[in-house]
C-alpha cells in the first residue's frame, strides 16, 4: 500500500512539474527593454539653425538607467549630421568641472564656447537628465570672446492645425543673469523682427516681447513653417516655433462644388444622338463602378475577418495554462481511482 501511495504521489508531482514548465515557457522575459525617449532638439551652429526641434530618439548608451544631454546630442548627430557623431560631436571630462563638457558641436570646435538649455532652463553639464518630450536647445557662440549671444525662446513651441491667413501671437523672452549672483531671470526681447522660414515679416516685438503675425506659405500642401526672430540690437540665439499651415478648407470645398456643377451642365446645343451616347457611357461607368465596389466590399470583409482572427484578446499563456491545469487534474483523478481500487 505504501509503495503504491509513494508511486502515485510521485506521479502527481511529475504532472504538476510539467504544468509549471508549461506556464514558465510562455512567461515574458524579466529583462527590461533598453531605456529610450524622444527629445525635440534644436541646434544653432553660430550662423543659422541646423536643426529645428527635430524629433530625436535617444537611448541609454552607458547603462546608468537615465538619459542625458550628452546621449541626446550623440543621437542627434548620428541621425542628422553627415558622418554622424564620430564626425560632428565630441565631449569630455575636464579637471575642475563636474560632468562632461562640449568640445565639438555640429562639426565646429571653438575652444568650448557652447551653450545648452533643457526646456528653456540652463543646464549644469552634459550629464543633466532629459526625459520624453523634453526640448533641448544647443548652440555655438558666434562671439567666442565676450559670449554676447543671447539665448531666447518663444512662449509657444508648436502651433498645430493652423490655416493660411490665421494670426498667431507669440511672446519672446531671453535669459538674463544677475551680474552678482548669476541668478537667471526671464526678460522680454524688445524690437526683434519675427521671421518665417528665414524671411522677415516686418513685425517687431513690443515692450512685452509680444508680436502678432499672419501665417503664410508658398506650398499648396501642408507644411511646417519655422518661425524665429532676429534683432539689430543684440545677437539672438535663434528661437523656434513650428507652425503647421494647412489650406483653407472652405475655399477648397467651394472650388470642388464649382467643378462638380460645371461638369454636370448640359450643352443646350447638343444633339439627341450625342445625349444617347452620353447616357450609354454613363450607364456603363455606373455598372463598372458597382462591380468594383462589390469586389472591394468582398475584399474588405475578408481582410476584416483576418484581422479579427489575429487580434485575439486571449493572453499568450492562455492555451498552455489550460493544458497544464487539465494535466494536473487528470493525474489527481487517476491517483484517486487507483487508491479506490486498492482499497477494494
């Protein structure tokens, strides 16, 4: 009897182990995916904008489980600079400085005269952290002796779904440092001209740094216009606001209606024979369209069914889990049946 019980107990344990292995086989890996984030990067090379809020995918290169300004600039150069970061970017640790410093930006080496801000706030070093959706502005000082270049920014970074002819009001501010404490403060930029895609608008910022412009574009398609600013009073690090400028929908609909009405107008001078020919042509076109529509609906229905079959709500471990539970229950029933037979 004892031998039989020991055998049955071992059999149940073996079945349980098989079930647990089935669960474990489908469990996802415990290893976390590499840390990544999208950061919007603007780079000025000292004379012009090289990048205007480019969407840069940043990865954790040193494995410290955070993303830094240094890693962001490496990614920006790899993605947008000819030759990548190896050709256009360099950073290093320097004695007396806490964290990495810039040695080359966008292919330019000028002895360390660079600036970089995260979300319009001055950064301490290239080791400062960035996160998903942050704005990183980096620039080369055009004045590498007195560092007179003024970092400035708009209160609006992006204006979505605008239409040509719409007005947009922006406020331009600059970072000013206290000469004694070096504490930063935001000050309006007065008298700066707003530009669109590098062209002056003739609109100047007022005493509060505000200006209202009319959005224009040259292309008939939807584009992103780069709005910036220049000044004759001081050297501005180019600020950036991106504006999506679309066609005026009302004008487009009006043009479409006019075209349809014109195509449906019947020439009073046309003969009965011509009208009959037009009617036959129209009927054939309608029959062809109906056939194509029917075929399209059949294809769409088939594709839809395939998608529904693919996108099941069941988890990946569902089938294996059910099989494992069934195996354990089956073994238990067998054990109970064997014990009952032994007692008889």
